C-alpha cells in the first residue's frame, strides 16, 4: 500500500523535494504503507529539531500518526475509537 497523501497540484516550486521513501509497517496488523518525505526534514524530525507537523505538512494527521506510532488508522480507531474532534 502506498500512501498518496501528497497533492502535487497544491505543491509549489519552493516546496522541499520529497526525496526519501519511508516504509512503515503497522505493529498491530502488519499493513505496510510508504510515505514520500524530504530527507533533511525527516532527519530534523528524528533528531527532535523540528515538529512533525512542520516537517511533513503534506501528510494528513492520521498519516503523521502512522509514521510516528507505527499504528495505522484502522488499528488506531479499533484501539481508541473514532476521533471525537473529526469533522
């Protein structure tokens, strides 16, 4: 499964290149997704020099959670219930 959360039509020429593929496997169900991110921003996030939402603004909140916690959206919902703040 590839996470297609980047909308190329909404990206500008000044956006950082998405030059790193990160494959994440859900620890609960073993489903795999691949996310395209910027290498420098990924490194900054891993080294705690950049907030996740600033490093990966092109990823949805559930995709950022998947990358951080290694739990996919379906398993997260099964564990904790639906997001009470979702629209």
